[in-house]
C-alpha cells in the first residue's frame, strides 16, 4: 500500500441508506484519505447558496461514512471533514471528505466498537530483526556427480511457536510468527518462495480498531529503538469473529480487514542492514519478554522521554538546534524522574543548596561509566550554556555558544547518552549496553 489507490462506489451515512451518493475514494498511504462525491451526503438543496451555507453553518466533521465499492468491498471512513463546492450552472455540488482512518472490508458504526480479536502486522524491518529461518536449502550431488539444490520448508515445533509470545498487563498478547509463502502453482517455470516474520497482536476479550492501532504503533516504537531508525508497518489487518471468510471442517478462516490512517507514515523504500541495528531478537531473546513488558508498562513518567528519544532518532530534514534541545531535555527529564536522589547527593560536593542541570547531567554520565561509546569528558559548561541559549534565549556573553557543525557533534555525544538511558530503563546493565553500542555500525554510534 504505497501508491495512490482508487475505490469507486456508492457512499452514505449510517442509517441513511436512502441517500447514497456516487463517488471515488483516493487513498495515498501516509498522506491522504480523500473521498470525492458528486453530491452531498447530508442531502441537497436546489439553491446553491442554501446548500453551501448548510455545510458552512454546521459542524463539518462527520464521525462515520459507509461505502460499497465496485470490487464488492465494504469500506468505513472515520473522522472526516467536509468541503463543498458548487457551480451556479450545475445542478449538483462536488463534495470532498478528508478522512483520518480507513477500514476496508467491514462497516463499523464507530471507531471504538470492540469488534476485533487479532491484528496481523507486516513490518519490513521485522523479518530482519527476527530472521524467520523457515526455508532450508540443501546442496546435493546427483548420480552423475552434478550439484543441485533442494529447498524445503520447516515446520515449527510447539515450543518454537510460543517462544516469542508475550502477554502484557493490559491483556494484549504479542507473538512473532515466522512464515513462508509459495508462488508458482500455475507455472512450472516461475516458482518462488518468500519467508518473513509477522507480528500478531491478540486480545481474547475483544478490542476496538483504535486500541489495536495504538498497540501496533507502540510495538513499532520498540523496533525503532532496536533498529535505531524509523519503523512503519506496510500492512495492518484486523480480524473479527463476525467476519468469516469460509470454514474448513472445524477450522474457521476469518477474512482480513485492512486498516490505515493518515497519521501513520508509509514505510521508506530503503535497503535494510542488520549491521545498523542496535540489537536483534537473538541478542536479547533471554530477556525479550521482560524488556517488552517494560516498554509497554503504564509509566507516565517515561512517555515523554520515550517520545523525545523517538523524535531525535527519526528527525527529518537538516540538523538544527531543535534536535539538540529534544535530546538534552530528554536526558534532563530522565535524570530528574529516575535519578533524583543520586543527583541530590551532589549538592554538598558542589557547594550548593539545590539541584541544578549540572547535577542531573553528571549523575547520568557517571552512571554510564564503563560504556566506551559514552563520552565521559563531555564539556558540561558548553552543554548547559547552549541549552540556556537555545531554550531560554539567555544570550548574555555566551562564550561557548555553538553553531550548526559543532552543535551537531555535541548532540551526537548526547544522543548516545540518551540511548543508554533508555536501555538502562529497560533493564540492560552497563556491560550489556557497552557490548550493544560497541558492535553496532549505526551512524549514531559511529565515531567522527
């Protein structure tokens, strides 16, 4: 789902099937969900002024729009905003609805309906993070001594299928599922196998579209830490027990319901290198469940710090002082919230009666002693003066004010410190953090 798709059909408001309007939905992943109609879902007036004013003078937002397309698919749009235009010479308006969420395959009355029990998520980086190992190649010699290759698929044992299953406090279960697909059933000359890893998110009691979406986005953020880069799903499918595709004996096959949002970025077409990952599944498999539960734990003190960290590693565009401020504020916040007592112990040593930024920074850096990629000799005077200058606009004789290049190098030291803070919060000790940060080839931990 990377290019613009068109869905032609009829559209209406829930409970108003008598007023179906012909139109086309244009969906560009990560950018827009735009419905263009020849007519108006709220009914039309013969007077163009009256019709336009009827839209302008009321709430132009519409919670739910139903559609049925020429390909037979049901579609639901959520959180749509209306814009109407009409020529005085035409007997119908052109109405556009800019929507926030798209659901393909089902009609939902509202976005909070608890209709779903499972989400299956395809994330490009995930197959590299947990290599599926589902295809086995074997090199053999035939009777004439000529080498040939055979390919067979592996059947996972029960322990293997549940080894990555993690149940978190909110009742959701996350499972990493290695899979294999085969193409070429109708052609003996064009045969291909593909192996990949998908994420299954399940909740037996059922949950809403928006709840599953939030869980998937949170898991993406965990992978962003693991890969030190932006992570986005390429496809999100939900499953409802009311939406059965067919039955095979006692086995029920549920039809996938595709979901997307304009808030969700489209995966970037890029070459994925495991050498740039901070860690993969194999590196943390013994503690994976504990780490994931910690990442999903309800800790409001950590939310903003995590958000700043993700913003820092995913920052788009040229470097600016904003990058620097995001990182330094996150480090300060981490120290204030999780190392306050240690920072207080520095008051007497520094001859003050209150904790300041220097105490918080010194506390964090000292706690990371032994991690070779952390600069223990970072110039804190420079850090503090630039924080004051760019954040509070204090400019009286700032002798150590840095511009773009020097500020970039300072921020490079700080993002390493912040990354180690995140890892420490998740339960990694300094020896483990040193090993991870030393071995990665990611640019964040490259020396300059």
